[in-house]
C-alpha cells in the first residue's frame, strides 16, 4: 500500500498536531490545509488553500481529516465534505453521537465514501477500553474519569459564546469518587459527583459577564450536569498561566469473576498535549479510513468498528510476530 494522502480541514491545535503526526508516520502525506481564513495569513508547514478550493482536490486526497469543533463546525461540515472525500473527525459531544452518526452515515453511503467519526481518546480509545472491560468482566461496574486537564471541545464551546475572546476549561475528577471506583464498592455517581468543570474566560471589553456565565453553566451536555465555576481573567493571564493543553484520565471497571473475587481493569492516559495526542489518533484512523475505502466500504464508522490491524502501519505478519 502506498502513502495515504490526507487533507487537513481547519488549522488550529488539531490541525497543527496532524502535521506533526504525519512527520512521524512515513506512510502519511499531507497534501494541504484548508481554512476559512486568508491562506496567506496561515503559517503552516503544508500548502494552505481556501475552503472553496477543496473541490479541486477530489481524487487527489485519500482522506480529509476534519479538525473543527464539535459545537458548530462538524455538524455542518462532515456531511458536506464526505460528498467528495473520505473523512475522519473527532466529534466529541457524547450525547449527540447517535444522531450525528446517522446523518454522516446517510450522506457517506449516498456518495460511496467512508467516514470514521468521533476519533480521539474519549470518544475513541476510552470507548474501546470500555467495551473491552465490559466484555471481559460482564458482572461489574465501570467508570470513566477525565482530567485533570484542558478539554478542547468544552473550551471551544465557550469560545463560541458571544462576547468571549478566549477560554480554557479544566475537567477535574472528584478524588473521593475516583478512590471509591478503584475500591470495587460499586457505587453509583451522578455526573456532578464525579467531575468538576473549572472555566477561565477572557471576555470582550464591555461584554455582559453575567450573561456569559449563565450561558456556560446552563449549556446542555457540556456544563449543565456538572458543578461549574467560571472565573474571568485577562488575556495576558490566560496566556501566562493556562498556555499548555495537558489532559488525561481513567477507564476503570471492577467486577467479580466468582463470589468475593474482585478484579479491576484500568486504562489511563497522562498527556502533555491533548491536541497532539488526539491528532496522533486521528492520523492512525486516517490510515484505516483509506484502507476501508480501498476495500469498497462506505458509510459511517466508529473506532468500535475498526480492527486494530487497520490503524497500524505494520503488516499483519509483522503484527503477529512483534505484537501478539
């Protein structure tokens, strides 16, 4: 198999991460970046084009990797772009994934393209581990904890609010709940009991901060179910104290394999850069998407539908020899 030629749609943190990931995968090649901004103003390593130029690359790009936000970008973009291209995206609004999948599936099947949605670490790698843990320990209880770290999707959702210049949202596990989950007590937790959401927001001069805070804490799915604190700070303080984008988390399942015999399954990530890691996952699944398309597959897929062998650059023979 030759190189997988990818296009990058959007050049924020994820788009920059895709370029870095491609440099470390010899079978991936970035053909170009597509942006709503003036291409001349975008400092990328790859050629930069306008969004409207995308149609000229049909047949020249194997997979478009969509690096926009889940709040407003992806719901509009994916079903349009997969009319011409195979796509991979990182849609992360968990509560809306079934509806999003259905829309992408319909458009991808109509155009004969393959689209892998909700790729990243959660949804994504955490999803895989939840399925694995449930299959191995059918009698048990599972928990997912995120953080402490910056959520790109939630930060982006805040930035889309009128009057917001920039924002960082930290997801923080409640330590008592994390300790209980690992103990095998089997307690039930509400979303509010498991996590806190801590927001640092830069507002435009003269913006209504009371309104902005209310829009944040009442935002369905993103903030409404949690204890959310909002602190308004200056842009200088945001850059100085909140410039990094770390993250991580845990998938935990405890269960019994016989009476009184408790087993614990735990998968964890600790990330210096959330977007760079997410981009690395997107790059691996871009490879898989290209392979699906070569097999004649079309429609929407998730990480749960993709064999690990399709995301690896190694051959099946190498995987059996080196990894099994």
